[in-house]
C-alpha cells in the first residue's frame, strides 16, 4: 500500500513537471497558453505571477522535480529523511498553490486552468504523503 | 548496485515522460506560420489607414472585452500617426461569455452598411461599461444613421455570416483570446500593452511605405 502511494506520488509529480514545463515555456517565450478560457493569458501577463521576479511555474518545476527525485530515491533507500523531505516540499507546495489560487481569485481575478490542475495535483500529493507518514508512524 | 523492480519501474516511467517532453518540445519549437495578407484582410473587412501600405495590422476583437477596449486608444493613435504607412483591420471574435459581444458586432456591421463602422466601433467601446441593447438601439440618433435601415440590418442579423466567418477564421489562425493582433501575417504575443506600438513602429521602420 505504502509503495503504491509512493508510486502514485511519483507519477503525479511527473504530471506536475509536464504542466510546469508547458506553462513555463509560455512564460519565457511570452506565447499564449492553450486554456479553456482566457484566464491563463490574464494570469500569465500579471505581475503577481512573478514572485521575486521568478515565474510561478518555475517554482512548480523545481518542487515537482524534487518530489520525483525523492520518491525515486525511496525505492532505493528507506532513509526516513527522504519522507520528511517529501513532506516538507509538499507542505510548501500546498501553501504555495493556496497562496497563488487566492491571488488568482481575489487579486488577478482570473483563473488559469493549468494552475488549477497543478494546485489539485499538489493537494493530492500532500494527502498521499500524509497517509504514508501516518502508516510509517503507526508501524514504528 | 542492484535496482529493485520498483526502481526499474520508476526509471521506465521517467524515460517515457522524458520522451513525451521531447516530442512536445519538437512540436512546439516549430515556427509559427506566417499568414497570407488575403487571409487576414479578406474583401469586406473594415480598415483604417492606407490600404496599400506594406504594414498591416489585424485585430480579432470582442466589443465587450475590457482588454480590447484598453488597447483601442493605442491602436487609434498608431493609425493616426501612421496613416500612410499602416493599414489596420478590425475583425470580429465575440466570445461566448460576453452576451452583448455578438449584438454589438451585428450593430457595428449594420452601421458599417451606412459607412459608419468606425464611428459605431468607437461609440460601443466608449459605452462598454454600461453597454446594453438600448445603447445599441439608440446609435442612429447619436451617429446620424438612417434608423429604419440600421434597425432592419441589426434585427435581421444581416451580417451574422460575416461575423461567423471572422470568428471561424480567427479559430483557424489560432486566436484563443481577445484581443489578438496579427502584424504582417504573424501573431503577436504582447507582454505589455506598449509592446504593440513597439512592434508596429519597428515593422513600419523596416517596411517604409
């Protein structure tokens, strides 16, 4: 069960990487993003999509890459620190996507479909990590 | 080090993902096609400026879209400043989420029948925030149109086909948001609103007259 959760996090992280790469290339090339409405374009052109001057999808790409790496390493090593690393990244991820969704809804007043997909993805990952953590604690 | 079957599975999934990314990069790095002038400026399009100018700017726009309105003064200034060197065309792309975008487009075409397309275009954008059917119906008084003729064209949706053609052309050309501008056949990706003026001025400089 625990390993299938880890596998699921790995796959979801790869999906997160795909989404982040697609959106990031649009940010960098300043090209339009295929979206269900024009929300992605409004969000892409907003200054709030560049916290500290860094495009939002870059944060996603780094976070998801680390999650991919750490979940892979967990298939090799059973070092508990890997789980805490994953937990830490997913906590940061959930806070980050919550903050950005709040900005989209109330400040930018537009929702980018891909950001919503990524936000849901990050919440599922967080939920799965918590589940794994609970199982490991119980085992202990 | 001997890898477990789980590790091997992860590696296989990662390899497939990298493969997908590679295909994606290949597909997306193809240059955007340059459209023909006749495709973007079909006969019957309303234009401003010099029809013979080498530089042509085409906007796919929605009368109820706030971003389109915010670009309007800039476009107007560009056309005024470059009357001889630029031709600008307005093409319809009314979005479904704007209930008055299509009626406004029909009204603009109905006014266009009486040579007052651009006056109507400006009138609609000026009244965008309070846009209503009444505002569209009261255009004849404001703009000096033949009321009967205007109302007939407007209510009979005489120019619906033309608007539909603009919209389907827009979709074919990759328009997915409004406003979308094409400059000499190339879709512009505008990061800030001043990018439009910069791109147009630069193109005019490279294509004098």
